[in-house]
């Protein structure tokens, strides 16, 4: 997710919470005016109890997670307005219903049938109007060339050309057509196979060379399965979204959602962990964990900064471009553990590389400083990455982010599926000794992606502490 999109989503989330507060106040006003025996003046003069304040804060948090759980912060570029309205309606119902049992438990004075119906209805109507307005604003922003998604179209004949033209013509959808990979129908089986192979090689190269957000497949499903499935497999391995124009659609695929473009149905197939409430809970854990960690560890980080400054010349922090979710490049931060300018010396040390695969490691690296050796052995040099977690580029738990140099040397395609999730500060290989071969490291990442759960995250976090203290495998 780009910084601009992240800012827009944050603005939308804050607007939603403001709508909920306004709806709550409106419903409360109706209840008071309906003859509850309490005047507005008396209501405003009431003291706010700690219990009520805690409930309101928790309830706003619950609204936030419910709205995320119903997918109301994902892209609705191709979805009809009716789907968004349906999602908002269900979210309002789910978030309003718990007020009934909470009223029985906490004895809220104003929660009655009038309040519930007014609160739910007003919230629904206001959220719909808010999103209609934001849709209109978003269309104008996209028309000006902002918030665009890179897309590749693979298809045959007029269907592919029509899809490409529709995406280009509808500049309000916000798609930037990178390339149209056209497949020409042929009576020769050998020629069709050659075209399919060339198309796969071209698509693979495009994904390698630049960030591709979506791939549209405009092929007949009844006679193009031999090409469609490899395309889906490639995109799933690398975390790229696939949209299949459903001329003849087999809807038995898992995690498939129907959208539309130009009045035609489109199947959207997702890879990576599904966007569920658990995934939002993981982000909440990241936010709380990184914020608390930065506060509690700030004295240690200050002492480390002073030690680095006294030990050698150069900056305290070292920023390096690394590859994250969906192959997006971001700057990861660490405490500097090497001499100033060490990154420029790496090329001359390539012959001393002791690691298997594309990664670079030397146990007795001559560039490491005295303080840096201790920081690496204890993994304290990784603490600044809590800022990356807070920002959203990383997670507390996930595959370790690789430098650009290492990523360009990965020559096994399935290894790149590790980019379908956010990178993390700690992961499975780190708690298992931190000295595997690169293949074992990647297999551990795949095991994490395929079996991800909040319980697994908690287990990894708990085992990270003794692994860090022992320092086994760290260098």
C-alpha cells in the first residue's frame, strides 16, 4: 500500500468513527426528546464515569474492527455500489446488536428500541453518503493521475482489446495499463503452446521488473485452461491479484469474488492470507506491540545510540532499501553495526561470502565494529525496525525483509511467494537457530504463510526472546 493510499484509508477510518459518534449523539437526542424525563441541560451536566468512558472507547474500537472485517477498507473500484451498501448494512447490524446485552449488563439508561433503531439507521445512511462522496472524490483524484494501480491484460482477440480499452477509457477506475499480452488463436497445437510459453515468460518478466498490482485474464475458460492456471499459479506465488473475465466461469475456486468492469462479470482470485478479522487483529497487535516496545525500550535505544557514536564515526542508524509486501520497496532501519560506508565495500568482499543461495553473510566480517558485534549477537540492532512496524511497512512476525541485492539473485520462482505477506522483525527460522540453508529458510517462510494464525504469531514472539538471549546463529 502506497503512503498516499494509507493516508486516505486513515482519513476514511477517522471519518467513520466521527460518523458513529454523531449517530450516537443524534440517537441520544431523540431518546431524550421523546419523553424520558431528562432535559438536555441535565444530560449535558452529567458527570462522565470512568466506566462509560472506557465503554465508549472500546465500542469505537469494536466499530473499527467490524468495518474492517466486512472489507469496507478494501478497494471497491470494480464493485457495484450495491455491494458496498450491503456490506455497510451488515456491519451496522453486527456493531449495533451488542448494545442490547451490554445494556442488560451495565444498565444504560437511554438504550431502548427508539435509540437502537435511530442509531443503526442514522449510522447506515451517513456511512453510505460518506462513501458516495469519497467515491466521487476518488474518481476525480484518479482522473488526475493519482492513486493508480499497475495492471497487465492477458487475452485473445477483441475481448482482450476491449478490456484494455475499457480500463484505459475509464480513467476514473485508476488503472495504469502496463502491457497487453495478446494471444492469437491458432489451429496448430504446437503454435498455441509456443504462444502460451511466450506469454508466461513475458508476464513473469514484467512482474520481476516492476510492481504489478493486478493481472486481468481475458481468455475463454472452456478452451484456455492450460494457460489460465499457470497465470493464476504465477500470480499467487508472487502475491499479485488476478481478475478473470468470466465468460465461462468455474466458480469452484477458493477465495474468489465476483466484481464487474464495463458491465461484464470479473472473478477476483486472492492469494496470501484472507482479509479477515484475524488479519486486522494482527495489525492491531503490531501497532500496540511496536508502540509499547518503543516506549519501554527507549532508554536502551538511547544508550545504544551513545555507544555507537563513541565507538566509531558515522550515523547511529543505518537505512537500507528492502523488499516488502507485494514486492514494494521500503527503507528498513537498524542500528549501525559496521564502519561508515560498509555497504560500498560489499562488492569487494563477495568472494568471502559463506552463505548458500542469494544471501550474503560472513561470520568474521571485517566491517563490523566492536559495539556492532555485540548488537548483532543480541539482535539489539533490529530494535529501530519497530518504527517500520508502527508505520505499516513491517509486522512483528513475518518473513525477514531481504535487501534488493539478495532479491535480484533469487532464481527459484516459488521462493518469491514470501512477498505475499508483510515482512517481520522475527520469524520461524530465527527461533530455530538462525543457521539454515536458504532453501530451509524459505521453506520455513512458506510454512508460516500457509499455516498463519494469531496463535502461531504469539508462539514465535514468545520463543524469540530465548533465541535472542542465546544468540545462537546470529552474526
